[in-house]
């Protein structure tokens, strides 16, 4: 099992898409192990988007991530990192396939509704960046039939 980080960006908060997005993750079978609203600082954004620091759009990206509070989520499940990235879709909302979150809620390259960790290694680092250990609470849903499969289907 894996845990991945999702951020509902200001483009999700300000358009009122929070409920619809959380519903998608829950109906898929991912389990919420952490969730809180927070305001992002320049410091945390510079760290989180360090790989983009020298891109011309970086100041706009930081500004856009501070346009409202965000909601950070720790989502747990089998192959959660890959499953959530597939549900997220391509970075640019116009290129993201219909059926993905970005494909269904965004026509923008920047205002693309959610962040999702792109690898198991990033997820580990990013979860620590946004959550204190005690804010992630492990539990298992009453039925795990949708997260476990017979061995031959693994
Ligand atoms: N971004 C942007 N313009 C670009 C590329 C990225 O505004 O040309 C923003 C966009 O909000 C994206 C974020 O920077 O989600 C992080 O970029 P990354 O390449 O890590 O894409 P992601 O992992 O979010 O798909
Ligand atoms: Mg990324």
C-alpha cells in the first residue's frame, strides 16, 4: 500500500470543486488518511516547486498557489501514487484527457485544479513537507474488497 499527497489548489477551492474532487477519490477506493486546509507560504512553495524555480512562469505559479487557502490530502491505497496521477491527467488542462480531474475541470496550464505526487519517492518527501506525523492517521475501511485482488490479478 502507498500514501500519496494531493493538494486541492486555489483553482479548485475558488470554483467550489472541493466536494466533487474528494468524491472522485473516495469512489475510486482511495482512503483519506490526512486532510487539512492551509495557507501556503513563499518558503514552502519555493521548496515544493524548486524544480521550476528558473522557469519564467514561476512567480505567477507562486502567486496563483497563494490566491486562496488550499486543502492538502494524504490518500492511501494500492498503487496510490500511480492511481492518483492517472486520475489527475496531464499538466495542461487542455491536454488532459476527459475523465481525468484536470481534463474535466480545467482548460489552463497553470490553474489545473490539483497537485499530485509524481513518484513514491516524491510522495514520501511531499507528505512530510505538508503534514506533521500525527496529522496522518492510518485506518482501514470496513470493506477492503476493492483494494485487494486475487493473486492472479495482481
Ligand atoms: N506549470 C505552469 N506552466 C508550465 C508548467 C507547469 O504553470 O508550463 C504549473 C502547473 O500548475 C503545474 C505546476 O506548475 O501543475 C507544477 O509543474 P509540474 O511540471 O510539476 O507538473 P505536474 O506535476 O503538476 O503535472
Ligand atoms: Mg510535478
